[in-house]
C-alpha cells in the first residue's frame, strides 16, 4: 500500500477532508481574482488541516478558471508547503499521455511526495472544444484503459521490447520515478466504468458524488468487488467529491448554495456563465421544471450551519463507506467560499 494512503487507513481517526476547487468565477469578479482566491484558499486549507487540494479541468466555461490543471497545480504547490496538490482531474482523452507524463513528472520532481495525478475519461467540454484540444475527431473515451496504461508506462519507463514507444523517455517523469517514485495515479468517475477499471488495476478511486449522487453507492460497490491488490494498494481506497456549503446559519448557507444551483441550471440549459449573485438567484423566475432541477441538485449538496454540515457529511460517509471526503464549494463570492471551508474545519476541530 502506498505510504500516503497507508497513513490514512481508517481506524479511530476522523475521515480525512480534502478540497476540490474549480477556481469559481462569480458575477462581479474576474478569472485573475478567482485564481487569487484559489491560491489563498489552498494556503488556508493547509493551515486548517485539509489533506489534499485538487483542481479540475474544464474548458469554455465562464464560471470556471481551472482550464489548465498542471499550470495551476505548479502555482498552488509553490505557494504551500505540506498539503498534497493534484488534479481532479486531468481529462486524459484531451491529452497525449506523453505530455501528461512530462507535466506531472516535472511537478513531482519539483514537489516530491505532494503531487496527485487524478485522471478522468470525459472531455470536460463540448465536442467542438474537445476536437480543438485533441487536434483529432476520432479519440474514443472507451480507449481510456489503453491511455492509462500508456501514461503509466511512460512514467515507469516500462514499455515492453518491440513496443513503438520503447525508445521514448518521459523526462523527468521516468528518470524521477527511479529515484523517489512517481506521483500516485487516481481514477475518477461518475459511473461504473472507471470504478471497475480502478478496482481491476488496484488504484485509488474518486467518485463524483456531487453531480452523480444516484450512482455513488453502486459505483463504490463495483469498485470494491472488482478490486485486485497491486503494488499501489493492498485494499480499496475510495474518495467521494461532495458539494458542501457552510455559513453561520442554515438560511444563509441555502442562500449561497442557490447561486451554484442556478449556475448549474444555466449550464444544463446551454447558457453557461459566471456564478450568479445570491440576489440574482433569489429573483430568478424559475419554471416548474427548472425548480425541480434546482431542488434535485440542492438535495445532493450538504449545506447549512457548521453543525448541520458535519451531521450531513458524517451521514454520507457512513452510508457510502468512503475513506475520504473531498469538498467542493461552487458559490458566488471568494470570501464566502473560504469562510465555508473554515467553518467546516472548525466543526471537525481541525482549525
């Protein structure tokens, strides 16, 4: 089992809490300001005792400034000292595995023991943008297992004799791996495909409960039943991403959570934009169908006072058996985002 995850093995200690950040851009702010908030949040999360800080890859979304995880990870790692920093995730079909191996090999060489490489199989964007990223129209998400194998081989310098890439070296990735190992690879998913693949490969698994809550328990059960011990893990390790918003009162937390819900609704309607203000979310004229969508979304967000949020997170952890909870807070207002994580840390007596 990896040293990092061995140290997190569940016992009497609290489940580790981590952060998934999208560098959320709200109405009235700019991407530069949002990235500055993310930097401050990473520093504070480290102080409060959060275990890891991941950033997600999205493209063409005005409300998300984290389009380039490797660049942002380099900045965040350079501005922190101990917290693990990684991708939640790199959408591997968008990138050549060699490029990812070189990027994360470089990050791992700069910050050994602190970098996580989370991989997803979805494009994280629309088809036209995906084609622009890949420079090809024939990349199939079902090729994901082969892409993961290729990336791993580049990081480990373990292509077999006769393989066309045998003579290619991902520097500093594979050279660094011979010294201090490679960054841990996680598989991310919102369905059973990556859950089963992670289990078969003996890798840690991160499930997107925050936007696929109905699939959480079945996917985790599939991951655990499919699991085969590996050099990385001798037993399953599952993390779930959870939408969470804490404020001083339940009412204020709901007011903030509605900004993220309206942002999500507009994205589903094909009208993505910056995360609206609380006033805008309150005044929006929801149709019955739109209200149903928003209510459904909010039903899977853990929001409220610090005590309310802790109860909700504890219940979710107990119901799913998750080994780690990764909190994502996509609301309008950088100060409110930072405050939410602080209140949750206080509720768990971390801060």
